[in-house]
């Protein structure tokens, strides 16, 4: 290689290295107050159980400012460091980023909704579904009982079914909850006193068996005055029931079935005080 060309390549390499190392100091990073204001304006984008990821990752000052401002629910994690273990599903993530810095490819490629608020980007990151054939967004959710019948349409922004005309906790959607001393992903489905909460998945391929797991959050299970929650799994003409009250952890039943079957889950309680309930569904041989 000619000496002049070699020298040019070395100069380019050194210049690139210097730029990479010093670029954070040259950029005029957005003030923490702008991140706080953007998240306040777009508060509905963040749901309980989400992880709020601040970008670029050296903005610990923004993490501190968001925590101090209490702009999201207390159970929402706020962090600048995010590294799911290989093979683990991602939790629901909302990225709050300085728009002048490019997002890492791993985040950019999974972005499903991007909002710009005065130079601050708020980005919803797509979740990887672990529900198999049980697509909650396509399910029909309703509540019926002495107070009447209520529909719970899917809200795409909140990523959950929201029951019209009922308290704000009457929703069905994926959350991260403390169950058996661990943070667990499951579908929040809080029943209403004396009413049936029905999640109807329609006809799905059940692959030989449907497993239904149900649990109370640890705080609910530890409540000595809490009522029992009854859960019913219906697969075609077969059904199995569960009841949880003062036991921590998931409780499970199976229904053996093959081919395409109608599947629904029903939840009831005699008293909905702190009956923080969630469930899981799975299929398999």
C-alpha cells in the first residue's frame, strides 16, 4: 500500500476514534426538565408495569429528574441501563430519548409508536408475545351481573381492554406483578363484586391441552380479610375451576382437548376489595 494512502487511513481512523470518544461532550444535551415535560404531556403512553428507558444511556440526571417528578406510576421502572437476558421476553418498554441522538438499532427496529414532543422522542417498543394462540387484543371481554352488562373494548394505546362505565382498575391487560416473591408477567384481570368477568378468545387451535394458571398478588394474598376469587377455564364443552384466596403463587388446572376449540376464562368474587388477580394461558401436548 502506498505510504500516502496508509497515512490517510490512519488519520481517518484516529479522527473517527476521537469523534466517538468526544462526541457526547460536544452535543448540547436536552435539559432534564424537557424530558419531564414530555412525559407529563404524554403520560397516557406509559402504563403500570412498563419500563421507562432513558436515552442516551449516560443521562443519569434525567433518570433522577423523572423519579423526583413522579410523572409515572410508582410500579414503573425508570432506568438508563436495559439488558434483558438472552432468550427472555422483553417487558413493555417506553423509550424517552433526546431526539438529537440516534436510537440504538435494537430499539429503533422494534419501535411501534413514535411521538415527538419538543425535541424529546417517546417511543413504544413492541413486545414479543408469549401467549401463543391466545391473542388478548382479539379477545372479547365483558362484565355482567346485578349492575348490568358492560363491554370492555381493546384500547390500543393502553394495550389492554378497558371496561366502559366501571372503575379504572376494571381492565384486562398484561402487567408485571409481584407473585410468590418474584416479578411475574401475567394478565391483570380484577373481578368486580358479584359479577362475571369474561375473557372470550373465540375458537383457537389448542394443540392437545390448555393450561390455566391464576394468582393473587402477594399483597392481596396476604390480606386476611380478602375474599376468594373463582376462576373457570372453559374449553369447548369442558371446564375446570380454580379458587385462590390466601395462598401466594400460581395455581393451575388443565383441560385436555384437540383441534380447534372455543376458549374462554371467567372470574368472579363475592367481594372485590384488593382482589388483585392475574392469569396465564398456554397450550401444549
